[in-house]
């Protein structure tokens, strides 16, 4: 379960992330995310074949 | 199938079946320049417009239902599917924390690969994050706020409706604090 707290935010860190993200289009970001998912999927496959 | 294409194909299924929907969650966030990735695709729908045909049509684009969904009410309460190739989840919800399509909420239309996809408004997306209020949600709400120019009047109205006005004020204070 995710924990709720009244901790403050590291706005500077978030700002940096937002600025970095601004350099990438939404399409490119989605494609990048898709590749990450595929990589993860292939990684899982490799592990299971090694176990066989 | 590429994620973008999958998103568009899913929206096409909703439109074909005349199911009123909006994209919410992390995917909607990405369309509003959020720097955070997401692990699922979430849609809020008007549950009365959902029929069991939805299951069949989603299967055709390789969404596998996690339940049999023989009972329409079960599907209308919460639909969960995963994508055949990636194991990627799709959630179809009648409402989310801080959001329902039955209210007079703003809906944006975003073109993805030439197809118009209905997306919840930026302000509603921030309100949803405030309604959940985990550290992760606060961070994502701040990122959305910083990456865009939200309509403050509409956001205040919606925050009042969803009883998260004090949380919105906290967020605004945190952002202002960093700018001074």
C-alpha cells in the first residue's frame, strides 16, 4: 500500500525532470516507454528459458 | 503493436460502440508532458454505455480479459484486460478518485497518429492526483502543474467539488515557495 504523508515536495527536482521531458515529443516518449516494456518482456522470457 | 497504436485502436473500439470514455492516469499525463512513465492504461467510461460487445471487440485487438465478464454489471463495475504481447494492463472504470464523467467535466481531444482521442482535462488530472494524495501523486500533480498552464478558475471549482481545495492550495504554496 502506498504511504500518505505530509512531506514537502522537491520542486527543483521535479522542475528539472519537466525541463528534460520538454525536449522529447509525446510520441517519442510513448515510443520510448513501449521499448522499455518490450525490453522488460524479453528479459522475463530469457530468465524463464534459462530456468528450463 | 506500438503503445500509441494500441491506445488509438482502443479508443476506436469505444467510439465504434458509442461508449463515452476519457483517457485518464499516467497516459493522459504523458499527453500533458508529464515526465513520468506509467504501468497501465486507464479509461473512465459512462458505465451505462458499456455493453458486453466491448469484451469481444477488445479481444480482436489482442486485449485479453482477466475475467470472463458474462455479467454486464461486473464489466460495468470494473473492466480489466492485459495486452497479449506485453502483459500490459488496461483498466476500464466507471469513476476514479476525484473524477466521474457524469459530472460536467471538461474533456480535451488530442490527436494521436491522426485519430482524435478523448482525454480528461489537465486540471481534472491534477485534481485526481490530489484526491489520491500519495507522495507519488503529489509529485505527479506538481509536474503537471509545472509543465502546463492550468486554468486556475476551473481547477479551483473542481477542487471544491471534489473536496480537495486545501490540497490544491498546499500544492500551489509548494510551487510558489520554490519560485521565491
